[in-house]
C-alpha cells in the first residue's frame, strides 16, 4: 500500500470518527425525529443564529404552537440561560426568551 493510500485511509478514518461522535449526541424526544422535516443539526444552527452561546440542553417535543412539533434549546451565554424554540417542520423560531426559574 502506497503512502498516498495510507494518508487517504487515515483521513477517512478520522473523518468517520468525527462524524460518528457528532451524530451520537443524544437529545430527548428522538422518537419524534421521524416526523420532523428539519433535522437536529439544522435546528441547532437556527437556534444559535437566534441566540449565540452554548447549547446546554435540547429536546424535540410536541407542544402547542407552530406545527405542534418543536425543538427546544437552552442556550447559555455567560450566566444567562435562554430558551429558544424552533419549529421542527419549517425551522421558524417560535420562542426566544430568558429561561424562567421553573424550566420545562
């Protein structure tokens, strides 16, 4: 096996492990994912555009408003936690507010 082939295989292995580790990130409500048109990765991106920070909690849930299926993210920026809701059918931001003392 030539050096180019070893580099190619090594790079592929590293990329595969990276993708597997990203895809393995669990969120609650995965049983609803088959009904969502917007995937979790796209919903994360939308939520972080609405409120930049670090996602510390995420779930896919059936909830009143929008299509009835939404991703809910808790995003921490400094000491503040923001709840951002993203519609799982069209990607609309349904909620963007400071998380209260009694989070869902």
